[in-house]
C-alpha cells in the first residue's frame, strides 16, 4: 500500500546528498509529496512533483508501479533503482539530464547587459493574474504556472516573467516549483521566436528578481542546449545523471 507522508522527516535521510530542489520542495511540504510503503520506518521513498519523480532508498517495485498517470520523468537514485525501472517499465526511454551547481555567484552587470538586449517591439513583464491566465492558453507556456494548481497559489509562491509581442506570450522564465529558499526555473520560447536571445533575457530578469528577494534561482538542464544557456547566465555545470521518460497510461506489470 502506498502512503503520502504528512511528516516527511522519516524519509529525509533516504534523500541525503541529493541536491535537487524539487525533492527539497517535497520534503519541506511546500509543493509535491513524499510517497512510501512504510509510513513509520520507510526504507524506500518517492518524491513526486509535477511530472518529476525521484526514487530513493531501497528499491521498491510497488513504488515504481505507483507512478502518477501521464508523462513522467523518473530519476533513480542509483543503478539498482534504474534496473528496477527498466524491469517494471520496459518501454521507458532512458536519457541523460545535467545537474547545475547550486552555489552560483551571479555577475549582476552581465545579467543587466543581457536584459538590455530586448529587441524593439517586445515587452518584458512579471507574471500577474492576467498573464497567469494567458500562460495557460499555450502548451509551451503552461508549465510556467501549471504545477502550482491555482492562480492564488502561484501568485503567492511563484515568480516569473514573460516576453510579449503583439499581446502574445512568446517567451518566458518562471518557477516550475518553489521551495522555502528559492525556485526551480522553467524556461521556454514559442518555436517561431527561438534563437533571438529571448530566453536569455527572460532568465536574466527572473534571476535578478529572485536575488532581490533573497531567493535562489536553481537550474537543472534537460539537454545540452539548456546547459549552454545556463552557462551564459553564469551557472556552472556539475554532473550528468540518468533519467527515464515514461508515458504509458497503463501499468505493464
């Protein structure tokens, strides 16, 4: 049987050393949840937030099979968990993600210089109640706000900026998730507006807003393009790690 922990303390030790802010959000009970099969003395745990799942502790088949429905990115703590994922979900697509250091010291002058590159005809604005609704109208921008579950929750916990052209959101950077000390950045640009530097401008603006509030703007990269963008903004690459894409709607075991 699967249990969601109200007090996440018993599971915290299972995630020790894993510097992933989505896990931190779950452990802090800010967003997401910690799932276990033993709510008293868990030996295994799964942190679940948005489309991400992190499996830790002793590999547990019941937890792996209890993944949320729909598209999921599942991250194993080690090779044993990876082998179990492949056994339970043989159609899972194995790929590499890239962790970015969490102690970046940003060059404020460089970030301000990037923002000044905003082309004529484009507007940079913080996400407010009206722009929250606009984000949800396009699949490219929906993840800027959707993990928070409601407008009120996003406007309280979330932070984000978008770039508009002719009243349409064409690019932006926002909080995919929130933990007490900071946010995890989500960035995207509509296909026809890419390669114009808009993502860099949006991210630079969001980073500066976070620093002004004393929040850390954490970054984790889905691919090498994301790594290169992060490095342009001042982040440093840490290490590569294995993850799995699962999109099956039905369990295979």
